[in-house]
């Protein structure tokens, strides 16, 4: 990647490359702008249960109308609570049959990251729009395959980076773009929690399913460094490790990394399963600003060097994200966070892993 290549230019070029490599013929008709889109949640784990399903009770442009699960015992509870008919219930194996269901417009993939590509591609090939939770997939090639499937089948693909929809986050993105406090010179950001998954079979402890602090929490500071600077990193160094090997023997409990951007701008990031941390600090030539917390489900707030306060916004983050994405579909507009964003972050994740495996060697992107 050229030192002069900005984040916006990278995304535009990536999109052009993908579009040129496919001959996409839309397999779905644009919904009426007044229509409420039917959403099927694919994967009924904790995030779907505690955040997305409740969020879909607050949305105006989309509604929970279907489920996809590999756990039959969960089906009756979800059907009773959300009035989901048998015709809108699928397993991972029968997911392709959703193509025949006009009541469902979107599949929101919330399975473990190691399964994202599998399920997102199935949904796209069934002619359904795809909302994919972060991280988008395990590798850059998987991300490209998902993007390809969406392009070929004429459906929208967006990644569930809810923070880019959050008002205070959008404010600090604008600060960087407008150089409100001068040009960005450095970023420091971290995301983590101190806890232990009670279930030994939890995917966060499983390498094959995309566990570990870097995949699960690391994409928050990686994405934040990119949207705060408005640029794509040109190189990275990093290390990953575990302190509780009896719990995290397959995956890293911690990750630290430094991203190098054009013009000498740097970003340091940390991800953790063993310590609580949640901040985004941006230094500029004429001041700076911060968000603390920056990726919590609520209460995102901040301050600037001149005393400006960024108070929390009370709106449900997931509801805002899903309504924004539904509007993009209904109006045939590009989504706020396209699949190319997920690809960009996973490229960085893999480079951090490679750096750590090579004693912190500098990896060019």
C-alpha cells in the first residue's frame, strides 16, 4: 500500500476491484421505502439475545421476523417471545431455503467469527441482504469471498460496527476530517474486559471459531485508529499472549500493537480479556479529544482540549445501527459500514498475528 494512500482511497479502490471482478445482477427487488424489512438473526447467542433482538423491538425500518440456529432447544423460546412462525425458522443447513421466503429481507450473521463467511455467503447466495457482525471473517480471503458473494447476487453487505453510527464517534471522525484541532498526530485506544467465559466450550476460547482478545476486542481499537485518522495503516508491529493459560491456551488473552500511518502518524492499541479498558484518545497539532468509554453499549462520552463536552446519547445503539442499515437498503444507498471496512480490519488483525509470531517484527501492509 502506498504511503500516500488514504483510508477513503483504499476503500474506493477495494470496491472498484471487487466490482470489476464480478458481473452482479441483482437477484432482489428494491423494497418499497415505506416497507418494514424483515430480519432473520443467524445465531442466537448472547449478543443476539441481549442486544440485537431487544434493539429490533425499537426499530422503525426493520423488524425481527426470523431465526437461524443450530440449537433446536432455543427455538420455542424465541418463537414465543417474538411471535416467529414456523415458516421463518431455519437451521444452518437449511439457510439456503430462505431464498423462497419473501417475509425475510435481511440475514444478520451473529454466529462465532469462524462461521461468519460460511453463513454470510449462504445468505447472499439466497438473495438476502447481509448484515455481518464483527470481525467480518477470519482471513482476508474469507472477507473477499463474502464481498464477492454479495456483489454477484446484488445484495447489500454491511459490517456491524455500531460505533460508526454513534453520534459522539461521528463527531470525532468529523474533527479529524475537518482538522478542528489541527492534524491528527497520534492515537491511543484500548478495548477489553476482565472476565472468564463460564462455559469451557465458549467460542472465545476456541481458535477455530475465532476466539481470543485480538479477534473479539481488537477490531474495536483497530477500526477506531482507522476512523480517527481517516487513513489506512502502512505497517504494524504487535504481540499477543495469555496469562491464564489454563483458560486461554488456544487463543491470546491479550494483544498490543502499533499501527504506522502515512506522514508519521501512529496509533497504539490494546485488546484484553484479562483487564478492563475502554478509551480512545486522539492527539492533534492544536489540541485533541477523547472518548471514555468509546465502545460501550451505552454511555459513550468524551471531552476535547478546549473543554467541549460530548455527552452520552440515549438512543439504543443497535437499533440506530440497524435502522440506518435498513434505510440504506430501502433507498438503494451505500451502507455506512460496507464489507470493505471488515476486510481492512481483518488484514490488520492477521498482520498483528504474523508480527507476534515473528518476535514483533514490523509488517508492511
